[in-house]
C-alpha cells in the first residue's frame, strides 16, 4: 500500500464528499485512477492522524480491485508520498517523520522548511565543480553586500531564502543619481525611485530581518517579443529509479515586468524553439539532471523538483534556484504521475528486499 499525505483540509473534503455522497475532489480521483493502473492499494491521510505510539494512522483506504474508499485505522504504509499544501514546518510533524524514518518508513518529498532554503541549496551547489560555473554570484543579505553588488552589477535581486510564487522580491537598479526599486508582492509591483543617500534608511525599513533574505546579481535576461523570460525544468525520479525531465517551459514576464513567475502574471510557453537555441535547450536539460542528482545526495527524499534557469542576452545559461515539490497548475497535473510511479516501484523493491528475494 502507498500512503498519499494530504493537508488536513483536503482530508476533510474527502470525508465530506463520502458523507454527502458527492463527487470526490480531483486530487483523490487522480491518485485513485493511478492506483488502478498500477494495481496497487493506496490510502489518503494527514500527518496529524499518525499515532507514533501505535504505529498506525487513521486513513481513507482505496484497495484494488475492490475500488471502494473506506476509512480505517491501519499500519503506517512502508512508502508514503507527501502531497501536502506546503513544506513541513510543524515540529510535531517533522518529529513523526524523522522517528518513523529511523524505523524504515519512507516519506518521499517530505522536505522541511529549513531544508528548502534557497541560500543553503546555493551554498551546497557551489561545491559541485560541474555546476558552480552556472551559478550567479549570491550572498547573504547585509548592507555592505547590497552596496557592493549595486556597484558591481548595477541591477541586483533580493529574495527571501524560503520564498515562493515570486513574492517579497526586491529588484534594485543603479540609474546614476538614484536607485529604481521594484517590490513584488501578491501580483503587484510597487516602483519607487530613491536618492542614493537614502539607501541605508530604506534598507533598514524594508529588511527588518535581513537574515531571511539573500542577494543575487541581476541577470540580463533574453527577451521574447520584448518581454523577459526564464526557463522552468521539471526533473523527476521515474519508476526505473532514474531522473528524467518530464517538462520544460518558458515563463514570460508581463510587459514591463522583471519577474516571470506565473503567480505574478507570467505566461507559460512550452515551445522553446523561438526563444533559445537547440543546443542551449539540450544543455539546460543535461544541467537540470546534474543538479537533481546532486540535490538527491543532500536531500534523498526529494524526487520531484522545479529547477529555474536564466538565459542571458549572450545565450549564457545561469542557474537561479531549485523548488522542491513545486506547485503546478491543474493542466500540469499529469506530472504528478511520475513520482507516484516511482513510489510504487520503490515499494515493490522494498518488499522484495524484505522477503530476502533477488535485487
């Protein structure tokens, strides 16, 4: 049996659908269809329903071939796929996963908020000789670094170390006698012009907790029809225990914007032929797999990544960041299939190992 970990809210929706005789949520139906194809049993549960003392969980079980969803108290599955809303933050949940992990229970994609730090990932990848040349200069945020980067690069990005959806990004441009500042928040961009002698004052107003931010050199992004774009690649572990690229899209910024995130109004384009050279696309694909294999050594439970790249005006490739278990719009839900297939394959391999069989 494969465990599918949802948020408490989704589990309540499943319970409500069953009680009222209403159609189940798309998330549950999707995994149930995959379970039928894989001829395997699955269960849905939230982490709070795990009992460490009893080593059980209250879950909604879907058993092939009976095809009925029934609530039961069961032993915690050997292999579990985390599909919660966010990263693991609650100490109780993290403790449960760590304790069960020591007992041989596997939790795929269960990445903690601390582990997903973009700056920590950057520092780790900086030690990899075949990846480091693609990294833009990046440092922890302090006022000295901000001054240095503005002088050196003229345009700099200040990002939250654990940000998502493009929120809380600051972009600063040195325009000679003043700085132009773009502040991105919830699909809005605030634009300000500040005198250079006001930078210190503004810095302390904007960044009351600078340790939560990182600073990165600005990359002069290539443009498509006058709009800047970057590349999102989806490396995933497949049923053969190998990393594969299951998707690659360009994210095109709205007119006049510097941020490409789809949640900030960016547009997705899957055909990259008019944006970058074929050899650039192939190099990005190879580099994304190289990064995925490196990340796997640091965070073995991560099997589903979103790796962001920039291509500059000279067609040079730059690594921007890694997103663990990236959020995807509904039209891309098929990309959740590959991690599930890996979970099923891993489960079968573990059963063979436990039985003392070959492999």
